């Protein structure tokens, strides 16, 4: 009875929470083993559970035996199990890395607790449970962001907390309207009850409000400003988790709500928002000097690319967006962990001043180069797969193709700018090489997953997410020539425009949106979307 | 009528968040908006002559819906936790920077 | 700042009634409006009133924080006992066949634990705000 199918989803939530308590109570020497034990148990439970539900369409568990329309239900299908697998893998990497960075018990407590609540988020099946888990994830990640307690992390955490909570207020209003219309909050029952009401004004308004709330969570165009601050001020392991996983949870919730009801009239607007996010992210990333800020802005732009695929919610673009989501989690976590090691060693975050990384950290430089090649889209690594599928499915639409090309060129330019940290000048030739320790293991795992996911993307798509993929051969030399062309264009952009640090670059670097303006932009976003949905 | 009043309160809270210079005011306005949204929800399921939702008191069709009440208790708790965490962070911000102004907090470019 | 004698004496007089009222709301939470969180907030406000009237703390911070953590572990443990008895997580551990008076015990116990945890939490937050000391979170 203890391992029956009925209780397995609850185990995925319970195990990290119970072990978080254990990690807090036990002395510091034992906490490593506690984390390793927790992750091992969780991996075994997830494998066992996934093997059992692999052939089912969807597995529903109701807590306490209450009926569907009134009780809390958990639901697992291929999409949520794919996210669970990604989450467990990324948490393994982050916990292995955290042994190197710090080992304080409350930090591990919050990290493991975050894992438990994230599992709950991806498995929840009714609107209110989703709200509770999203808010708890926000609260705990705020505590992790402000963990170090210095000024910039406090500022970033405060802005993050208030702004995300303001976004979720819109979600609460939408959920009031949906409860009035449907009489229930269970997603499956709503999916049956809503098509009769799709033309009514309140339901359209609730769709707009929900999209705005998840737009705040996923950092879309007008409301993205919390992300660079939060992800650059957090400790590196937490940044890797936030960029790799938690920002995608907004997209995951967007997908879940779109499975219930979807308005095609907003498609063009959503793709435009994704395109604007992608372009703005790259423009801001090119003008920054802080390495973690650059990586955080790249998260914004890659999420924009993903949304250009996922927004329309159909066809090959959706598959491309989902694949890019998984791939981006891998290489962004890799880049953040590498950047974390470099920053903590050099005690300096300025890309123009860090030098000699290749000499001091040879193994880490290899992994970091793998990550940088992935994000710029080299054809034999995994970043290329998602980007190519999205670009291929929009090849008839000129402006989207142009946006994707510009974003690729900008990404290449920005990473060429980062790659100057590998060069060494004379005073760095005498630095001793840093020893290889346990902290290189997660980097190795992530970079080998980058290579493996590129080779086995079809199996990934069909096992994990059940998505259709268009046929193409990544090993075609045409793709490699395109990539080299993009790299050349990126180098030209960097050399002629960015390297000398002209005044407009400096102005863009110092541009900032205050909280008041961000709230006004959020309201403007909601108004614009409601105008579009009502009008058509 | 009451729901429109509560919606006005929500918008007032949002207006306060958009224009307040003090971070404590932003927290208070967030709280106001959240309380008003909870009020909207509770009022929206009530109808005239509804009875308490206790089994056996009256026929089920005449009772007020108890599900929103249970959900909104959780929402109140979440709002209280977020408020307390935000206040805690604002105290530490004050100790670090000596000011509670949003502009001052955003303009500093120190490390 | 000197508080007026009227305020101090009324606060002293009203303190046990506030405690009683808070306990009433916690214990009757399953049949009347109220419950764990609400009663805990009332208990916390009783302690805060006593603090304001007296000018100094009437409790020990260290033991409050410790008790709060113990209560947290107890709450999670209560929710998980049902894994062993019923095979389901996060529900009552008492089997469904029992009469109503015994099944109520789970709700009352959860309400008591949550109420005390909330009271301790809000009180320690308040004292850390006011006295400029930090409580480890």
C-alpha cells in the first residue's frame, strides 16, 4: 500500500519537503548525505512512477477521496513528467554545485523545499492549487535570492516579490470570473464547461488577465524587468535554477491554461510580444558589462523565442518551443554555474576585466565553451534544434524570420564579447591552475546532456512530450555554413559597435524601469490585450 | 453595487502601487488590492436570503457556497505571508541604505 | 513616550480575555467561522498588546523560535501519518468509518498546531521588527 500508484505523485512532493526538514535538523557534516539520499529517492520514485503511467493518457489523483469538482486533484501526463525529469536533473546539478559554494543548513532547507513545491506546481490540476503553489514558489525563491543579505540582492528580491505578487492579483480576479462561469475549478471539468461560454465578455476578460499574470511570471516584453535584477543578484546556484526552470514554469502554466481555453484572435499579438521580448533582451544584453546580468538578459530573449513558438499553440512551432525550453534549461544552468565559479574566484563581475580563465580553469573553460556554442546555436549541440524548428515553421512570415535572425546575430555578438575572458595577457600567465573538484561534476553532466540532447532530440520529443517534429537533418553542412555566417555577423557587430562603448550603449546600460512604471506597464499590457480580444 | 465598489478599491490599490514613492506604501497598496479582491469573491457567491452552509440547517439550494470561503482563507494567509516577508526585507533595506524611497533604491549602482 | 494609565490598565485587564477568545476561535474552528490562522492572529495580537502596554517583552525569543520550528515539524508529520494508515497523503489519518466525534479530532489537532505556530510566528516577527534584532530565518 505504501507504493501504490495512487500515492506516488504525493511522494514526489513529500520526499523533498521531509528531507528539507532533515537537512535543517541534522548537523552540517550530515547534510550532504541527506541531500544525496533525498535526490536518489526522488529519482527512483520518479522513474518508478513514470514507468507505471507511461501508457496512460493522464493520471488523476484526488486527495481525500473528495469528488472532482470540489477537491484538490493532481494530474500527471507526459508534459508534467517531462518537467519533473528536468527539475530533478537540474536539482541534482545545483545540489552538487552547492556543496562547493556553501553548506549552511537553512540554505539547503530552502533549496529542497523549493523542489517539493515546484513538483507540486507542475502536478496541480485545479486553478486554486496552482495559485497557492505559484505563490509559495515566489516566496521561497525570494528567500533564496535575498539569502546573501547584501544591498543589491535585497533590492532585487524585494522588487521580484512585489511585482510577481501584483501579477498574481490579476490571476485571482480571473479565477473569480471563471468560478462564476463554470462553478468548478478543476481543469478537466472546466475544459468541458467552457466552450459554451467562449463568446462572452467575462470569459474573454479572464483569459486576458490570466495571460497577463503568466506574462509577469515568464518575463514578457513590458513586464520583464524583475528578471535581470533577480537573476543577477541571486547566488549562482539559485540563478541557475531560476533561469533554467522557474521562469519556464510561467510558460508551463500558460500551456496548461491554453489547453482549457484558447482565443485565436490573440495569437498575432502574443507572437509580437515574444518577438519584442527576444529583440529587447538581446539589445540590453549587448550593452551590459556584468556577466551575470548579460546571462539574465539572454534568458529574457530566449524565453521570447520560446514564446514565439508556444504562443500560437499549434503545429511544429509549438514542438520547437518546447524543445527549446528543455534545451535552454540545460545550457543556461551550465552557463550560470560556470559564471558563478569564475565570479567567486576572481571576485569581479566585469567582463572587460576578467582575463585568463582558459589558463586558470581549463576544464571549466571547455564546459563553458560548450554552453556558449549551444546558446548561439551550433548545429551539433542542442540549442540549434529548437531554434531551427521555430525558424523553419515561420519561414513564410518575413518579419518573424528577420527577428529570429537578428536575435541570433545579437546572441553571437554578445557571447563573443563574453569570450574575451578566455584570453590571457602577460600578467595572467603565472596563475596556478585550479584543482578539479566535485563542483566540476554538475558542469560535466550538463554539457554532456547538451550533446546528448542534440543527438537524441527525436526520442526526447516522442518519449517525454509526445510532440511532432518536422524532418530535417542537423548534420547537413548548409546549417553549419549558416551558423558560421551568423558568427561572422555577430563578430562584426561586436567589433564595430559595442567594443568601443559608445554613449548610446552606455545609456541603454543604465536604463531602468522603476516599480511604479512597471505597474503602469502591466496595466497597459492588460488593457491592450483586452482591447484586442474584445474587438475581434 | 457592492462588487463595483470593491472593484474601485482594487483599482485604487493599483493606482497607489503605480504612484507611491515609498516602499512601505507599495506594500500597503498591494495589501489593499488583495483584500478587495477577496471581498469581491466572497460577495459574488452570496445571494439574498442565503443561509449558513451547515448540513441539516436548510435545503442545500438555499445555502451560500462554502468553497470560496475556504479558498479565500488560504488567499488571506498567502497575502499575510507575502506582506510579512516584504516588510522584513524593507527593514533590512533601510538598514543597508538608510532610505525607503523607490528612486533611491533603483538608482544606486554600487556593488 | 509615556502611555496613559488608562491604556495600560485596560490592556492588562483585557489580556486574558483576548487569550481566551483566541483559544475559543482555534478550538471551534471546524464548526464556526475561524480556525487555525485566525485564532493564531488573535493570540499574537494579545501578546502584542501586552508588549505595548508593558513596554518590554513578556516572552523569550529563543524558546519561541524553537517551539515554532517544533510545531512546523509536527504539522508536516500530522499531514503525513495518513500515508501509513490510509494510503493517501495529506488527509486525515482517522479511518472514515469512525463516528463524527472521533473524526473531528484530526481537524481540532491541526487547528491547534497551526494556530499556535501562527501566533508564535507573528509574535517573533513583530518583536524582530520592533527591537531591531534579527531572528534567524
